[in-house]
C-alpha cells in the first residue's frame, strides 16, 4: 500500500515533471523561518518521491532562521533571483507581490499556503494545499503524512523550526494540526520539551539581533505588501525586548518610513513593533502616508504622538491586515 500511495501522491502533486528536471520549492521575499522551513521540508519530500528538488528563497534568511538552522544542523536554502522557465512550487505565499519578480515567467506547478489565496495563476491544474493553520510548515507535514513516507530528521527539523516561529511556540494562531505536527516532529527527532523551549528561546532572541543593520535592512527584514481596493500598502514587523526598546525602535522606523514611502510603490506604510518580553505593553502600531494614520485609528483605536500602544500581540496575517483591509476597502467614504 505504501508504494502504491507514493506513486498516487506523486501523480497528483506533480503529474508532468520529468524525473531529471529540478523543481524549485520557493519561499517568499523577506523570508521568515516558516518560509524557509516549509521550502526545505517540501523539497525533501519531493526528493523522496523520486524527483530532483531544491529549496530556494528570493533573499537571505534572517537571524532567527540562521540560528535555528545552525542549532538543528540544517543547510540554509539557497538564494535565487530568477525562476524564468523553471518548475516552481510556492510555499507560504501565493501573491505576486510577495514572490520573486519574474514568477510570471516560471512554470507554476504547486502552491502550499496558509494565507488567503493570492493572485498567482496558471492555465493548468496544479497541486494546491491551503488551510487555516498556524504555519505553512504544518501543511507540508500533512503532505508527508499523506505520502506514506517516513519523514527524515532534516525535514522534521526544518518543519519544526517553521511551526515554532510562525505560531510563537504554539501560543498564537495555533490549531490542533499545528500541535499534532509539533508532537510528531519532536518524536521523530527524539526531542524533549525542554530542548524545544531552549531552541525557541534562542530563535526569539535572535529575532532582535539587528547589529550592523541599517534602518532599511531592519524594516524590510519582515515586510509584506498588500492591496485593498485601489490602495496598495506595506506592513513591516519589527521585534524588540521591553517597552522602552519598542518605543525607541518604533520612532526610529517611523523616521525611515517617512523617507522610504516616496521610493516604494505603496500608498501607505504600517509598522508593527512586537514586544518579545511582554511587560504590560505587547505591541506598538504606527503608520505613514496620506490617510494612513486615520485608517490605523479607525482600525485599532486612538493614537498618542503618532503611535498606538496595545496590551495584546496582534497577528499580521489573521488580525492586523484583515481589520485594516476592511477599513481601506471603503476608504475614503468612511472618513
């Protein structure tokens, strides 16, 4: 039954990819640990199904991913800036604004994403796995389960890294599937809860390591662009430890945003500063661009000195962008 399932799953996933052709499993721009982990984990699965596959990212990994890869003995995905005429599987994204620039010239053969379905398109049926999980890496784990292939340690390590990062160690946007995946992956790795906590603590600390980085580097480290009606907007996420540090980095990033918005192809810029050492204030929000402050206050409450301080930690994917988009789609009628 296992061999039969492997053949069936390969046919459903990649029906027209010759065995000698390399499939690129591609994460999004400004890649985070989930994009990297999902890419590594899915590329290894395709290899197990008899295909040549390679995990790739449109840019270098961030400090968190670098720490986790080093800790888990993983090779970082390679950087690729062109996928023209290449077979591509997208993981952790399905929007052109978050993909490598020439994606429209690639041969799209699959999408695995836990966000809303984006604007990528293809004239042929492709393998798509989309669900409301906390991490794209969880969806890749489900693909492993369905394939009937025993997951090797490298893939398990990569997927664990991705899930821990995107769910904040199973504390945000977490589903039962995420929890089951983490337990199964830890069992594969022979990892105890204490080791998982230590791994995540190191990952979280690495997220705030901005030494030697410019303001632009910091802002664009975790930056994504979206559309709402005719308005195009960008959202950056930055982390800091403690309320004073969050306020300092928020002011610093706002100054950068005021300069950068003129060179970016967006109407508004928004910033979320996450306090990784919660001490009463867990997040700061700020915005620049015509109407951006007003849209932010309509979505999340009044500002003080151009900033909103919250006692809760918002998710960009499931809370911040949907609430902001609901306002912007009716902007400026509701102003």
